[in-house]
């Protein structure tokens, strides 16, 4: 199982965290997503395409990028 770290911007509350978590966990190949409001990040466990993860977060209205 791999781990992908994302930086997520635009989240302002716990509702945002839940929405981003649900979006990430809805992507094929994701086993679990751990999203934190501060500093605005996500750790995604599983074998998912990083571009699909970013697209899922953007559909919820937030920006995301892969962190190396």
C-alpha cells in the first residue's frame, strides 16, 4: 500500500475536512484518507492516481497539490 501526501487549501472548518475526506475516500483505490484542517493536508493510503485525488478535492471546491 502506498501513501500520497496532499496539500489542501481553502478548507475553513470541520465540515470542509469531512467533505474532503469523503471525496478522497470515494476515489478508486483509496483505503483511507486522513485530512487535517491545520495545516491543510491529507495523507491518503492506498493505490490511487494522484490526479484523481486532486480532481476529487477540486470538485468539493478546494485546491490540492501533491507534496513530495
